[in-house]
């Protein structure tokens, strides 16, 4: 839109401009956009999609691991508390300390991914998660349990940033939205599997199952290319072209896409290394508002309260056992609509219970509300913030911006997961009505602020968003 209209003039000599003004020049010309679309379509017709799909599959093993870690505390609350004698407060620390580790992981994620590459960052994450699962498996008390959970959080804090970024950087624009959404799908599946398996095995055995996606990820990384955009950024031209060729196919014409990416990278090379304060320049204001705003709304809508303490919610709502509700929760987690409606229904159920109205309907209404909420979150607010985050920031600040946005996400997750049991003690219905209000506000934010990115290259999106 703004990229093409009024931006078809010839490039200015960048060396004569101040660095802050360099990036305002048109980075993609109309002809290049058209040629790139043709080249991408040509590459896709030659079957190169299989390398992209393989790379995406390997990366989203990290997403599955993410989901396994998040879902672990849900079905294991009673078992861990009984076996290790943890109080409610101690278990709340165990449930929420994952987010503290994830915040630290998020702060370092961008720098790690920029320094050793997207694949290197995923390897480090897998190693931390393996060590964490083993620490939990061998735990004899709260301290080792919390250390394992903290390390797990650090690992998935990195994964939560690097997986969607890696997928966005390797896929052609016509596939990017769909394949980036697979990240959230696999998080949902990982959480669901943890919930279902956790109802039939004890908490130590469940910890061992978390090792499986880590080993698949580590092995799979040997067979996929690094992000071409990252290779271009660090000046590895030959490796960049080889990686892009693998991803687009031997017979694909990658000339225009190569030129487009290299032009964009070259225009960023003379910029100074980004600092956290650089993100607050006016030219990045919209990207920062969108990125941070979506993460705030995602977390304060209550997702981690539902996820971390699902079994406790079902028991409180009147189920004789948490297993029925937990398994149903896991099965429906991948589709449906209406987080606001889901929270509202759950709040109504607890209101009815508090006033002893239609008591036989309370468990059914609570279950319905939670299933609607979780299903809706999985296909909407669960996926969208990570997709948008991976698309809107220019590569020169992507590491710093991604770290900040991901840290905000995990801070929100910690606040909700740590306070959820206390909120429930204060007012069960009030807790869910509060989450419903946040979900309603999210609708307005998305409608007014969040851009449409479908069918546009990363370079197009970033140029029109930030300058």
C-alpha cells in the first residue's frame, strides 16, 4: 500500500545520508515485488516446498516441547503435592517459576539467535529443557523441582522467540502465515498431550515424555538449512545463497528474492548496533505498540490460569474427578471461537454455584466455558501475536525487539499464573469476568491497531509499518 504508492523514485545515495534517514528510502521497488512473486510461485511449483515443510517440522518440535512444559503442571498438581508434601503456596511457586525462567530466556533470546543463529538458539534451548526434565524426574523436594522448572522456563523462553522467527524467515510469503500458525498448533498439541498422558501416568513418568521432542529437535537440526536472512545479515553470502536454493528448489529462479533480501540487509549494515532505547523511536512506535499490546492482551486474558491449574478448576467447579474435564479440555483445544464467551460462561457457572442456583448445571456450564475459551485461544490469540511479532520488526532490531516483546509475554504469564489461585480464593466468578473483560478489549485493539500482513513479504511489511 504505502510501500508502492509514492515510492517508485530512484534510490538516493545512502552514504551521504545520516544513518537514521537511510532506512527511510524505498527498499523494494515495484518491479522487484512482481518478479519476486513470480519467482516464488515458480519455486513452489518445482516441489521445493518439501524442504520448507521439513524445516518447519523440525522447528515446531520446539513448539511441541514448549506446550509440554506449559501443560506439565496442569494434571500433576495433586500428585506432586501429595508425593513431595508441597503446600499450595509452594506449588504456586513451582507453577509460576517457569515464567521467571522464560522471562530471562526471552531477554537473551534475540541476542543468542543473532549471535549463533536460529539453529544454534534452538540447540541451546533443547539442552536446557533436557536438563530441566531430568532435574524434575529426580526431585526429592521443592528446591530441585523449582530449579528444573526454572531451567525449563529458560529453554522455552528462547524457543518462544526463535521458532516463529525461523519459520517466518525461511518460508515464501504465500505460505508464511499458514506455516507460522503451525507453531501455535504444536504448542496446543504439546499441551494437550501432556494433559492426556498426565491423567494416566504419574508425574515422574510424564517428565520423561518431555525429553522426546527435545531429542527429535536436536537430531533434526542437522538436516535443515539455517535461516537465509540471518546468513545474509552476518555476511555469509555463499551460505545464504545455498540455504535459499535448498529452500526454494534447484530449478527455482531465486535471483530476484536474493537481490531483494541483500538490498534490504545492505541498507541496514551502516546502522549502529541496536540498543533497547532505540526501540522507542517514533519510527518503530507502531510495531512496538502492536507487538507489546498483543502479548499483554494474550496473557491477561487468563490463558495460563486455565492451563497451569485446569485440574483444580474442574474439581472446584464440581467434578468428582479432574480426569473427565482435563481429557475433554485437551481434545477440543485446537478449534472453536470466543475467549470472551468462554470466560463469561465460566464466570456465570461460579456465580450460580456461589448463590446455589441450578447446581446440577454448574459443572456442565464451567466445562463448556473452559472448552470454548481454550479452543478459541488456540486458533486466535494463541497464534496471532507470535506470527505478527515475527513479521513486523526490521532485522536490524528484530533481536532486541523480539526479546522485549517475548519478555513482556512471559511477565504477563507469570503474573497470571502466580496470582490465579489467589484470585480464585477472592472470587471465582470475578476472576473469569475479569478475563472476559480483557478478551473483549482485545477485539477493539486488534480491529483498530493490528495490520493485515497476508500476501506481503517481510521487507514490505516492515517498511510500511516502521517508516
